C-alpha cells in the first residue's frame, strides 16, 4: 500500500476544482493588490464608499485620512495575501495528487489560521476606519463605531472548523503511517 502522501491520479472533478480555485486565487491576488490603491488614491472613492464600509456618516476626507486608512488596510491585505498564497500552494499539492500529504495538511492549517486572523481582525479594522474617516471632523463629531455581524461570526466559525478538520486529517495521516510500519 503506498503512503498517504504519494501522488495519485486526480479524478476529473477534483482537477477542475483545482483549476477553478487556483484561478480564483489569482483573481484574489490581483484584487487585493489593486483595489486598495484604487480606493485610497481617490478622495471621491473614499467619500463615496468609505462611510458605508466603516458604518459612519458625515466624513471629511483629507490626505491624512487617506494615508491613515491605507495604513490600516495593510494588515488585512497582508493576511489576505498570505491566506491566498497558502490556498494556492494547497491546491498545487492537490493538483499533484498529494491530497493527504503533510505539506497539503500544513497549507490547509495555515490557510485556516489566516482566515481566523482575518475574521477576528475585521471588526477591529472597521472600528479603526470609523475613527480614521471621522478624524478630520470637528470635535464632538468624531466617531468610533464598533460592530459585529453574523458574517463575522460565520467567518470565525468556518476558520475554527477548518482548523479542526486539518488537525483531524493530520492525525489520520499520522495513524495511517504508524499502521504502515506494522505491516
């Protein structure tokens, strides 16, 4: 019996999923690199879309707000790029037929942890954006908006479930390898 990490031919359906996910990763990379620049470089974009994003009204968009907003965006963008890179590499492992390999399981776990970090960070980033976008308002009109949504909860739940699945799969591979030694 070959070890669990050895390459196996992929069923056609999994091969298609690998291609689709890797294409979506490329789209995600491009989006995460381009959209924030497009957004923060234009005061009109920030004025039109920023209040809804941060849950505030009556914003004053100046250069300081755009610079601080761009700076606040860097951490979630970095986490997003890291998550996409882990997913890209995970599906490269799948594409090579190493579905239960240690590298694939490590990538899945890293992706899940990045997803958890992004999910936990999202409400804090929105709160920081509410401050950034109202910082130029007169005293008494600056805002700190804290909010949690069902989407935040679902993202945390999904990340924790993926961490659990990756942990269980890693344990299954370990047991299978251990049992191979007895044969």
